[in-house]
C-alpha cells in the first residue's frame, strides 16, 4: 500500500506532534538504533529498539500515537527525512533499524535481515539464529537502497524486518497495553540483536 505522505514535511503539515506522533531521541555516540515506524505504525519496534540500544547506544524512534490509523504515518525508509533523524545520522558510524512486516505464511515467525553492510547482516543472522530466532537475508526486503535510513551511517547499516507472528511471541499482545508486558522471547531477541550489532 502506498504511503499517505511522501515526506516528513508533508506529514507534519497534516499531523500534530505530541498528539498524532512523537520523536524520541538520545544521542549517545556513533552507533545508532532506529525505529522509524514505531508506536502503532509497526507495533513492538519501539520497545525492541529501546532495549537493544540500552543506556549507551544512540536511539531514534518515530512513534505513532493515534488511537487508530497509525499506518498513515508510515514514510518509506528511503524517503524518511525527519530532520532530527537526519541530523543524528550525519554523525553515525553504523546503524540498526528495527521494522515490522507482515507474515508471508501462517507459520511465519521469521526475521528478514537487510541493509548495505553485509558484514553486519551476517553477524545479525548468526546471533539471532543461535538464539533460536529464524533469520535470513532477504531479497524482497533487502533494505539496500543507499538512501535507506539505516544506510546513511558512514559504514552503512542493517535492518531487521520482524514478522507479526515473531513480534506477537515477544509481547502479551501488540496493542499498546500488551506491549508494556514483554515476554521472555523479547529479552532473548534483544540480547541477540545487540550482540550482532555491537561486535
């Protein structure tokens, strides 16, 4: 489905920060974890990105706050141009973006790994697979576009496209209240993703 808005300028002229969306940003250095479709846009990605970043990695979240219709706030990654994100990425050495995607089959609890940094992609697949999370480099969600938000770091970056089924295993539910109650797979996933990112 096509995005409603093609840029942040277009989005911000129609949506209200603080009511419809918010930006969370912690600049803690050159390794950046992002959730550009957080909150209700791709549920669970804000929580995962926050845990992976911990207290020492930079964190950027664009979070949908609407009670419904958060999909309207989705801006495709290679067009994602929110100014605070752009500024943070100017000093980034490497980046990991956390996304959610739809299941491709009824039993699809998979993480699709993409991005321009092939070394980082391999490390993420290795760590996630070792922790029991099926992970694979994907061609459909390759994330290799040079303008993709995760690739704007100096050394490029990687993205995790986590299926809905996989995210459902990490929380009591993907509703706002359910996401406040992470389940044990959440902690294992975030530990593995961080290990793959910070090597």
